[in-house]
């Protein structure tokens, strides 16, 4: 329904809540008791699909100025809540409407469809809801009976919905468990956690416990509502949630001996950016009173991403935290300690405050709205996207009677008293667009305040009489109840027979519908469809809960199988690496054996060409090599034939272990090195002996008496000549020096210094020939 005002405003959609079913000529007082919603910032609008059909797409647009909320139905708004990219409202009849971006079921309609206009949450149609709250991923509702319902994305957000399982709920579900027997009166939604208060003042929290945001003294997550024990015995009257911090107003007793109750501000959670108001960035794991504000009493508060806002009972606004876009409202302060917002609020009595991600809105006692902070998307309502560092009046709402305000992450909404439109302001019928005249009279609609002719008013009456729910305001169009509920209501609705004609409404009384007449119990009975419907919904929820638990069990089983396979793959990989290393070492060992065989063959050739006296030494070396090869023949034969340098990588070839491969890498390398070193040392030693002897002294001389002349190394380059008798006794004869190491003078000097040491070693006090020390040629 549209209304064109006398000031030339564009057509607007009015929402109101009177449960009347007809249009009457009315006075202004009845209309102004209704509530209209205005919204600005990043809002949702109907789009046009490529095939030309409108209202089939949900588009986001920036509204720089407040505009009336578009709705298909007549709604009288009692309370509104704004979330990250969705919103919810409650009517005076206890109905819940939601709209915006659908994500994980947070709209509660059971479908994955974005909605540009408020739509009734049908599963709550039989509940009388009092208030709602919106987070980033979920939505909460409190009924007049004190029951808490939650819905939204709970699959990846630990305990966010309070049902004890990590599962999303696309339709509202009642939170039970620890709340049984308690009446919930307040609820606040953060991004990853939820906080509530009961009618007796107890405060509970659940969800992700990072940074101590739940207030339980730790950082553990909680899947069910859990009481904050540090506030036990005190009464919590207000709560608010940021992303990683929480605030509450708690009633505490005054000094000893007095019964004065004061309302103090408590904060806890992540203290980064000084958002907790304690003058530091430390996290608080339990609720902590803001000491700098101990002299003030508070009755409202709100939390943004990086700030906390509190409204004192005297109407003063205090802000604290990190100001990125001027959201502190006082450029002279840095937010490390709470600061008073003044400027244009000086002399104003603020009655309500609201906070988005990075912007703040307040409502004064004169029904004026001020805003400041980030201006992107037009969320401040000043007709532009500029940031404001001080409070600025929203001029577009200056003539409106604003009742309450609400802030989403990047948009703002408010509820205004319904503005009366006189007949003089409209010269044509809103329905048929025909001009009014002597025969076409004006009729004002109590629901929307617009002006209709008699024919159009009669059609509106017919729609109201045929409304699907007698106890609720009538729906104009586009309302689809569940088929089972519609069938029950269509086939089983009792015939309403009034016992007496309905009295005419008084001048100041609410208008009533024909359905408000009480039926005669002797003429009709009303079957209990509500109980059947609720039972059906309950069974459906329980079925899906069982399915979720079943899927979770399957996921757990698959995870266990995956872990076992990963362990097996890890072991196989380690074994492959070990085999590859062993294969490399075996290849080195084989190469060393081949090298020794080659050296052996070369030494055999040399032994045949050199004189017999030198050939004997070479033959001894050949014998040592043959013994080494014979001793390692068995080991070499056991090595796998594939263990050659042609192995590509440990991932392409895997060989079976043998005795050699079972040794460690260090042992294998040391074995090969020791073998080669033994051969080299023996060869070098014998070569050195051969080169250090004269042609005559290098022989093993055996005389007629059976004596043998031997030569051994005393030090590098120094060799002692010994005479071995038949009985095996060795007699020292002389020393010889290598010309490669000693000159003649160096040899004489060495002999003078070390001759006594030589004699002691060979047990001779007098040398056989003291002057026979000489250098070898």
C-alpha cells in the first residue's frame, strides 16, 4: 500500500498492527498508536530477473536516507533487531518476521533463499513472542512464557545455538536443558556466542569461549547455557555482546548498612583496543566492574566491534574502545578510558542507544535521532557516506515520532509512530486511483492510514474476513501456510456464532474483528489443531536431530579410518626411505669390493715385473686383499642385485631388507671406509719400507747361521734395523733415515736427541754401531 504525502515524498509502504478487518472513517489518535519501520544503509530491495518478472530477486542497495520498510503485509511493529546482514521484528500480536540474506538458516523459514521483505516465521505462528535478537550467524526469540528459541548456523560455530550439538537449525528450536524451570527475559547475540538473563536476574552464556568472552573464568567453549557464577547472587538487568567481548549492567548493593541498589557496568572478554574500559588491553575472563564509572548508574548499553557504549540513568552517553571511524563521538579522547559524548548532545536527555559494527545511533527524549561513526553505505542517514566524529542530527526523521532504534552491522532501523494522512492530502483513491467526489467518498484505513473509496474499502473488508488466522492481523497477499496447517484451519474451523450482537467500540477503545466474538460452546466445539501441529513440528525436529547425529557418527568413523590409513602410509614411507638408504650403502660397498679387486689384479701384474725381493712385499699385500675379499664374499653375495647406483629415488623402488641393510647408515659407511683404509694403510706402509731401504739393506738376509736381518719403522721416516737370531731374539743394529723427510744434518740432530730413547726401546745400552746412522738413499 502506498501513500503520497503533501510534501511530495515518494510512495512509501506502511506497516502497522491493528487487528481490524475493515476500513472506517477514523480519527487521528487511533492511527498514531501504530508502529512503522524506517530503514537506511545497506538494505534489501526487489530486483528484476532477466525474464522480466519483478520481485524474484533480492538485491542489496544503499539507502542514504531513512525510507519506509517495504512489506507485503500489514505489520504493527513492537520491537526490531538487526544483525550482520539480516533483521527480525516482533509485532504486537507476538509474531516474528525476518528478512535479509539467508545463511545457515538464520531467517528461520526452512529455505535457502534471500528475502527482501519481512516474511512470517511460520513455525512460531502459534507462539506469542515478546522479543528477538540477531547475531551474525543466528537469531534468538523469547516468548511471553519465558521460553528461548534459537535457529541458524550451528554446524561450524561451537555451541552457538545452545542445543549441545554442532548442527544448523533452519527452523526455531526451543533451548532446554539448564534453562528448564527458568523464564528467560533478556538475550543478546554476539558473532560467536550468546548471553541471556532470566527473570530472577541470573545470567547464562554459551558458545565459543575464546578470550574469556563467556565469563566462566576460562577460555573453554560451552554448548549448553551455563550460569556465570561470579555474578551469582546479583541481578543482571541489561546485556550486550560484541564480537569477542561482553557487557552487562548489574544491580549491586550500596555501602554496608544501606539498602540503596546501584546499577554498575561490568565488562569481560577480549580487552584489545581498550574496549572493556579498564584502561588496559588485558583480557578479563570473568565479569569485572568498570572502576572509572563506579560513580554512575546505568540502564542501557551496546557493543560494537571495537567499542562499548553505556547510557547512564541521567541520560549521559559514555564510550570506550578503539575509534577507527570516529565512533567514540569525542575526538578529544583516545578511548583508553571511558569518555563522555558531548558536542550536540549537551543539554539532551538520551533515552536509547544502539551500536553497529562501527557506527552509533542514539534517541533523545525529544524523539530526535543522532548518529556518528562510519558512514559507508549511508548507514548514518545523513544523505551521504561520509564519516562523522561527533553526533549529528538525522534531519530526515526530524518530523517523525521515533519510538526505538536498532543497528545492524552496516545498516540502521527505527520504529516510528504511525503518521496520520488526512483526506485533504490525497485527492484520489489509493486502490483504484479514481478521483474523490460527491458520489465517491473518502474512507481512511485503520491499518495503513491511506485513503480509499467505498468500493476498495469493501474489498479490503472481504480480505480481512477471509484472513487465515482469526487471532492475528489479516494478510493481504503472499502468505503461504504449511499445507497441513492450512487444511486443518480450512476444514476444521468452527462456525462462529455470537451469543449477542457485538457492542460498538468506544471512542478510545481498540477495534475488534468478527473473530473476536466468543462462540457459543453449546453450538460448536474447537478441535485442538495447535497441539497436533506442534507435535508434528516436534517430531520433525527430533527426526532431523537423529539424522544429524547419525551423520556425525559416520563422519567420526571416516575420520578414524583416514587416521589409520595415514599412519600406515607414514610407516610405509619410512620403510621405503630406510630401504633406499640401505640400498645406497650396499652400492657403495659393492663399489669398494670392485675397487679392491682391481687393485689386487694390478698388484699381481706389478709383482711379476719387479725383483723378487720387492715382489715378496707385494705378494703379502695381495694375500691380505684376497683374505679380505674372501671374508666379505658372503656378505657381497647377499646384497640385492638391484642395489646399484641406478636406483632412482626412495619413492620409485623399494627392496627387501637383508643383514647389511638392517645396519644403520653410519655403521655401513664406517665399514666401507675402514676396509678401504686398511688396504691403503698396508700398501702405503710396505711401499714406504721398500722405498726407505738401500738395495743391500732391503733384503732379508739369511746367513749360514740362520740369522735374519729385519727392518721396522721407529717413527715416520725413521727405520730400525734388527738382527733376528735362531732363537727369535732380536738385536738392535742400526737406524736409517728417509731422505724424503730428513737431511743429513737433521738426521744427526735427531740422533743426538733421541738415541737414548732408541736404546731403551730395544734394551741395548751400547749400540752395535753408533756411527752407522745414516740417511737412506
